[in-house]
């Protein structure tokens, strides 16, 4: 339905006029019986004339001498429009705008409208073009995972309520409530400790953390389930332990799925994706809850509860594994970036995202990778124990917003330390620093192989190697960055465990 806000009377009837920018769109609407209803009436036919603002006089009439372009002379205008899985065709026929639903949509009627409502509720706007191609696979497995989790949650709740004696006349209401509340307290404390310790790694390893979180959920559910076998004084200890693990799982679930939503977003629609994920989870959780209640209607004996849990737990881990494997995204983290840099230095080629992703979700967190030898945003005191090397590093990397050092740790393992300045620009400086660090590590190895001596304790030797690595980085990094972008890797953000340390050189 089209409405125009401004009504202009003329000798030929009523003309509707709308001003857009420097242009005025004028519509001859004919003569209505009652001009007061023109503004709210649907526009069923029109002759639209595009006029310049200066083409109208103070009364809104056309100034003589101005040329007009009559859109009614245009024939065969046909527009196909789709939204939320439904489509229609808009045509101009005999100066009328007609909307024609597609034949299939018109034939299905109510079914088509139901499909459109479901798509609008559960799928991001513009799906599938607005999301990553792995979106459907990941969220399908996630729905199955949520259903199984909801069923097990119902079983665990039944076990804990039975352990507390709910439904038993001998149970004291106040004591039951106090124990139920106390079991949550330890979970809240554990979440704070967990977030403080591991939050910087959530963005870097979302698939690994997702699997770890669901494993904790199952272990926590098992402890909650065992309360039915040891009621009384054991309830609080078992329920607190189980609930603590499940609350940590909830924290992991929230942060990892937000991180994954960023990877699925292709059109700046991360908020829409997160919102639709909540809709999907709510629907799946309701379905799982109903299924769990149905199982309790069969029996709620301890044997039955443990049997159901034993059947659901492997299936739940399988759904989690499949969803994690489906999340093969083009996001970069430190490990991926180091691997891509090494491959580029060796072959001058970039591994595309689809070829890089493997069937091992722990590949993104590979403790054997050389990326683990590179420490990011560490303190200057930890990175440098030799003042001469600190001075050499400040000199070599004076033009950069980072500095790098090579030394061996207490365990005699080689480490590359990268310290960032306060004005560091992420992620471009991070990517360049990693490229420089990989080159430095390669040159150090060549030095050791050639001379048998490590430059660790010789500042002059380290300075020469650092200068060589910086020169190579300045020459090669722009080409690497361009190739990375052409290979569809997302270079607008890189996930990495930020130590938080920044420095400012105030040397005289």
C-alpha cells in the first residue's frame, strides 16, 4: 500500500506530491468523492511525473515551460521480490501496480505463510546469502545437542528433587529450599574464577572450548544424577559439584557461540544471528523438556534415570562433535596465522579456509605447534632478562609498534616474545609482528645450524638477525596480507590470547 503525505488541489482534480531530495514526485490521482480520504487511501493507479523542485510554483502547480517525463509510457516493468522464504512478483499493467504471489506460494496458502513465519523467527534476515555456508549444518547439529541437553536436565532435576524428598511429607520445606539455593553459590564463585583464568582464550579456540564445555555439562549432570543414590548429607556436596560444572558450561556456551556467530556473519548481522540462535535454542529446549517429561511419565526410578542418561550422553557428545566440525570458518587465530605464514614463506601460496580446516577440532589448539613458542603481549620484564638485548630490540624495532626478543625459557625451550606499544593498531600490527617473529625464529635456527651457537647471549648477533627479519618482513608482509585477503580469510579481526601488557618507550 502506497501513501503520499502532501495533497495538492488542481483544476484537473487532486495531485499527490512527495518531495525527495531535490526532486518532487507528482501523482495525478484523479478525482476522489471525498478529498479528505485521499491521504489514507491506497494508491491503485497513477501517472507519476518526476519534477525538479523549482518546477512547482508556490501553489504546487507546474510552472509552464518545464519538461515532464511521464512514467505511464513505460511498459513491461516486472520485479521479483523475496523475503523470509516467500516470493512474489510486482508488475505495472495499465498504469496499475499489481502484486502477484508465486504460483507455489499461492497454491500452498496457509502452509506458505507458516513457512514464512518460521523463517522470520528462526533464520537470519537474508538467509542464506547473509550467513556463512556452514550455518545450517552447525545449527542443525546444535539443535539436536540442545534437545538432548534439555532431556538430561529434566532427568537431573528429578533426581535432585527426589534426593531432597520433595513430595515426601517428612521433608521440611525450609531445609529443602536452603540446600537448593546453596548448591548454586559454589557455581557462581567457580564461574568468576574460571572467567578470570581462561577468558582470553575463548576467542582463539571456540571449537575446543565448545567441546570442553559440553563434556563438563555431562560430568556435572552425572554428579547431579548421583544425588538420588546418596540423599541426605551427601546431597549438598554432590549437587554443588555437579551444578558448578554445569554453570561453567553455561559460561563457555555463551561466549563460544557469540564468537562463532561473528564467524557466521557476512553482512554485519551478528546481532541478528545471535538473536535467531536464541530462538532456535528456546524451541529445541522446549522440545527436549517435553521429551524429558514424557520419559518421567514412564518411570522415575534411579535405574531408569541412569539408563536414559547413559543412552543420551554419547549421543550428546556426538552432536557436539558434529556441530564443532561443521564450524569451519574463515576466522583467524594465532595458531592458524603462524601456520599460514610458514606456508607462505616456504611456497609463496596461501591455504584457503576450506582446505585448512581439518576433521580435528583440536587442530586450532595444537600445543605441539610452533605458534606455542610465540608469547604475545607479555611484560617487558618477562621478555627481556638481558638489558643489552632490550636496547638492541628497541633500536631495531623503533619504527614499529612492537618489539621482539628471542630467548630460552627455564625449561630450555626456545621462546619468541612480542611486546606491544600502547598505540598498537590491531589486528594489522599483530599480524605483522607474528610474521616478523616467524622470520626471526627461522633465521635463529639457520644461525644455530650454521655455527652451532645460539645468538641468545650475544646482543650483537641478535641485533643483526633482528634487523634481517625486519627487512624481510617489510618486503614480504604486504604481499602476504594481500594474498590472505584474496583467499577469503577474514583479516578484519584476529583472535589471540592477549596478555594485556603494553609499553611506552620514554628513553632519552
